[in-house]
C-alpha cells in the first residue's frame, strides 16, 4: 500500500514541471486578455467611426490603433490581412538580430565572405525573415516566455539600480551579472523542463 502511494506521489521533476506549466497557463491567460482587450477597443473605435479609411478622428483613436496594431499578430485578430502583414512585419524586424550575429561571425571567422554577404544582403534578410516567421508561428509560446523573462529582468535591474544607488560600481555590476545569469537560467529551465502535458503553441499566438 505504501509502495503504491509512493508511486502515485509526484516526483521532484513532476513538481517543477507543474510549476512551469502553471507559469505557462498564467502568461497565456494574461496575454489572451490583454490582446483581446486591445482588439475589442479598436473594434469599438471603428464601430463608432473614430477609425476609418480616411484616418483617425481623435488622438485617442490613433493611440488605440497604434497599441492594437501588434496585437493583430495574434490568432485572436479577425482582420486576416492585417494579421498577415503584422506577422511578416514583426518577423522582418526580428530578422535583423540573426543577421547582425551572422555578419559578426563572417567578419571574425570567414572575412573572405564579407563582400559576398554584403552583396546578397537582401536575399539573406529575406531568408532570415522567413525563418523568423516560421519561429514566430511555430514557437509563439517561447516568444512569450522570452518577453516575460525580459520584463522580469528589466524590473529586477531597475529595482536593484534604485536600491543600490549608494553602492560602488563594482558591487552593482556584480549584482547585475548575477541577476542576468539567474534570469537566463530561469528561462532555460522554463523552456526545456519536461512539463508532462504540453501547452499548445497555438494557444499563445
């Protein structure tokens, strides 16, 4: 009887997995509510005639449209053309980061290909955009985890800078490095820790 209870009792790995699964459900819920709220506000502004093909009737309507624009990348958007455009636009911006890293790698490791890289910059950027779009569509939950960890990092760094205003630069630098390492480890564990029942990526975008 005791052996059966021990078998049914969740292991340490399962307990940590449940915690990260809880984190996933929370951020998906927050993401869904924020996105739907902004899209509903834009729809209301359009229904009231504050946003139409001729432009914006008020400054508030423009702000609402601007804040709702990135939300059209979500599956909750009913405007499919806007959804496709925003997804491609975000992917094109995200493509610059791997391009910069690739250029730095070419300059350091294969300098003879530097001219070839620059001559085919548009082609490489297009390929990177397509890869970013694939990542954006396939791993939406991972992107939300990244953004969440970056927000946590920003809050911790800002709080530490305020609380340690009288500390020496060396002390602050050491604490900032520790915060960055801990946040990075948290993201890696959150992303790759086995969670048992997987969260669907489609729920996240």
